[in-house]
């Protein structure tokens, strides 16, 4: 173990990489030691750079029962870590803090209730983890399933990454509906889906789906602007703050110059 890294860390081997666009990709990491976590948590990933280990948190896409840890990452031009991470592929290693973190889905979507999941681009990660888990629950376990509406916003359709999987789950999981929405439809004349930012289309679907105070929870993940907008909308619908849970990926107003997020 290098001097910079102590036993709070373990090594993880990148065993697969998938590129969705030039700046969005996923990796699957095999941790050397077991890495137990709950759906909705994040891990802290680091790489050694000169005299330090540079770390950032990443929500885990994989379900807790998968052997590998999957991450969905956006390259931030000029960012400290992602330009280095973007160069890593299969067979290369990263450092992982041994303990997962995060309380985002600490109150997992309860069965028989109505839940709104709202994500921007990579913010779909914790929801994907939970939905994978839900899909693997055998139908013979019976009981009521949670009713879940997942709205995912992006500028363009190729940023959804997990769209095919989410659409598949939409057909497979009773009570689950996936709605991707793009904010730059003029770039994509072939797009037949929803348009507008995620927070702008909430209103259209929330009534139909039964998102209401006392009925379930709203979970918002990713872009700080979407979170602020989504929270305001949920409050206007009468949801108390304890029914609105948030995972914000970066501070409001801190996008790098030139970012179209
Ligand atoms: C709990 C949590 C979970 C996260 N999960 C994910 C995840 O699953 N996938 C993922 O890609 N990122 C995720 N992030 C963001 C991630 O931790 C890093 O901030 C991001 O990868 C940028 O790192 P960097 O070192 O390259 O940029 P930095 O040098 O840290 O940041 C450069 C600038 O970019 C801003 N910034 C950071 N992220 C974004 C973004 N996506 N869009 C626009 N501006 C941004 C920062 O505020 C800063 O001003 C998560 C953050 C948190 C707090």
C-alpha cells in the first residue's frame, strides 16, 4: 500500500467501462474486500496524484447484491478528478474508502405508497440501484410494491445512459413508470418523448401519479437547480420537508464556466 493510503482504503479494480457520450461513462469496479452498502448510498473514490490522494463521492448504480460497484460519471472539463478518471479503463485500479456513506434512501420507498424520483443525468444512479434491487425481489415474496415515478432530465437523449434499462424495468415492475425528458429538443428533431427540464415536467405527471402530502416521498438527486425547483414545487403541493429528500451533487452556482448543465 503506498504511503499516502492507509487502511481506511482498499483497492478496486476497474473490470468494465462503457462510454455513453464523449463525457459520460460508466465503470464497474471489483473491490478487493467486501463492500457492503445500502441502495442509495455513495462511495468515495480516490486516485493518487503527485503527493496526495484526490477523492470525490459517487453514487452507486449497482444493487447491493451485485459483485461489482458500478458508477455513472460525468467528465467535468477543468475538474480536479474527472479528467484523470476519464483516462482509466479496464485493468486499472482506484482507491475506495472502505465505508460507504449517505442517507439519501434511508427511508426506502415504502410499499403501497407513491414516490417521485427526480434526477438529472448521473443523478439516476441511486434510483437505479434501488430499482435493480426491487426488480430482483421475487414475485413470490408478494406484498404491495411501491408506486414509483422516475423523471430524468438531460440536455440530450444520449445522456440518459440507463434509459433502456429503466424502460425495461417500466415494463417489468408493476407500479413503476420512467419518463426521460430533454431540455434541448431543437437539437433532436427525432425525439418523440417529453421535453423540458425535469422540474418543469413534474407538474404534468405528479397529479396523475398521485404525488401528494402524506402519500409517500419525493426524492431529488443531482443538479442543485433541479433540486431547488423540485423542492419548491413539492412544497407548493403541500409536501412537508420531511417528505422531500435530496442528494445534491455540487453547490448551487458552482458549475464550471461553459457548462450547459
Ligand atoms: C453525494 C454525492 C454523490 C455524487 N455522485 C456523483 C455521480 O454518481 N456521478 C457524477 O458524475 N458525479 C457525482 N457527484 C459529483 C462528484 O463528486 C464530483 O464533484 C464531480 O465528479 C466533479 O469532480 P472533479 O474533481 O472533476 O471537479 P471539481 O474540481 O470538484 O469541480 C469543478 C467544478 O465543477 C462543479 N461540478 C461538480 N460536478 C458537476 C456536474 N456534474 N456538473 C456541473 N458542475 C459540476 C463543482 O461545483 C466545481 O465548481 C456526487 C457528489 C456528491 C456530493
